[in-house]
C-alpha cells in the first residue's frame, strides 16, 4: 500500500512530474515558514533591478498553502500537462515548449499588465492549448452539463467566477492564458501549414538540421478510414488487372482444354 502513491507518481511523464514536485515543494516551504508569499511574486523591477532572479522560477511554482485549490491545481497539471507531454516524441521538445510558454507569460506580464503569480496562467495556457488540439472531447460538469472540450477555457473562467463570487473581471488577467495559448497555437501549429514553412517556435536544436534529420513532435497515427478504404480498392483493382493480363496470355491447346474442363467442373 505504501508504494501506491510512488507508483502513481512514477507513471507521470518526467517533465510534468518534476513540475508537480516543484509546486508541492514550494507549498511546503511556504507552510513551514522558510518561504513567504512576498518571495514568490514576479515583478520586473524586483527581478532585473534588484537581481532576485529566483522569482522567475518561484512565481511559476507558487499556488499558496495546502488547500482544496492546490489539490485542484495538481489535478489540472497532472491531466493536461501530462497529455501534452505525451504528444511530443522527445522530452526535450516539451521542455522547449514550456520554456517558450513561460517566456511569453513573462513578456505579457512585463508589457501588458503585471500578473504577479504566474503559475495559474501557465496552467490556463496549457489547458487552452490542449483544448484546441483536442476540440471534440466530450466533457461534463458533475454529470449535469455536457460540453465539448473546445469550450473548456471559457467554462473554467465561469466556474472560477462562481466559486469566488466575484463577477468583476479583469480582462487583462483573465484572457492572458487564452491570448498566450492562441499565439502559441497559431505560430507553432497553424503558421507552418498556412505558409508551408517551419514553425518559428520550433526547438532551437532543429533550426540547423535538414528535413530528413528532423524528428516530428507528434507521434505517427494510423491512416484515416477513407484512406485505408481507397488503398484497399487500389489493391483489389491491381489484382483484377493481374488476372486479366494472365487470361490474355496465349495458351497451348492442351492447357485450354484443361481450363474448359475445370470451368465445367
């Protein structure tokens, strides 16, 4: 029984597992008094003028003390970050994905409006990217309301407003995850298809490799049923052509008579 939590933790992909351990570790440090809430917020002036660069990491890992909100955060991280990590062929590619997303969040917080605690916006961005890449997954709220996963970011915002009973919305912060996620989706997934080129957000170790050396990020999937049916039709037509070619070849009289007897039988 003691190994069950450990086994469950080891089943999580390494990057997501490391992130979960970091979130729990920062919460423990805050609970024991070794770390305060004031040490975990992001501010460009404090980070770059006072040299407190550790905030670049702690601001993404702090979600408060142990509470139901923290458990819900761990659930969200485990589900959606795990699903995204498993869609990449290499662990380092997902590390680069998180690096790009965190950089975009830092730029947004420095230019558009300071977000301070950045971990929740990282989770919102991962949730949005997952929902756009898996738009038709059926989801439910307490078994009462069904909706498609493409609407999950909107549902998440509405639920957070209902739980906090605060319907005053700061659009700069509420839409941060959506805007950053859409930016990543456009330049990483849509831009290469529209312009037949490489993604400008691709990992740096692929920038100087040839096409035949590059490893795809998304695992290979089976062909669509329509493609399989078309391939089967082509194979069947090829077999019919082979039989017709065989029948068209000249045969000896004895073989022709034997064929007639076989046809009669």
